[in-house]
């Protein structure tokens, strides 16, 4: 018996999906197997900083942040990753993360998030890379 429990089927039928993730690519915002994620069906209206669920070229589900939108291509990356994902088309997006329920019950509503926090997380990939470069330079100076 084959299971029809695919994220895209649940989103198509119910319009929303709740699950916990496996992986560390969105750490520290999302913690593996602890946070409950609320995804709504994608509507095609995405912006930089949105966290979206898509199916990769290898048929894996991926929940990453939009870094840049170029016409029909979207560039994404996990907040904790050191690399960007291969560009995807908008129609590859299944849904958008709108809320995170933390282990202690605290809810983070990403639709009503404050601008400063949204700015930080939408640029976290670049901020992290900058600080890694600075730390590397400082370490090299210290070693010499």
C-alpha cells in the first residue's frame, strides 16, 4: 500500500500543514524536532526574507529563506548554511512558513514580524559570512 501523505497533497487538500523539521539549516530560528511549523499553501506572492517549503531537484522537501527573486528564478539558502541552494522556479514552491511554535509554547508569527527582525533574518546568510571573514582575518593576525 502506497502512502499519499505528501506535503503537497496535504497543502492542496487542507490549505495548511503542521510539522516538525529534521535538519539544522534554519538554526537558530528553527530547532530540529522541537518547533512546530505552520505552513500555508503557496499563493505565488513571495518576497525576500520569506521562508518557503519547496521540493528540490532530488525530490527532497526543503524549508529555506528567500534571499533574492530574479524574474522567474528564486535564490534561497538555509540561515545556518554556508552555501546557497540551486535557483528554483516560483512554481516549485509548495507553501510559506507563517508561524513557529517553540517548545515552551511561545509562538512566532512571521507575518506580523517586526521589520528589524525580518531584516536580520533575511540577511542572516550575508551577516554570518561577514563575521566569519572577520574572525578568520583576526585569527590569521593572531597566529602570525
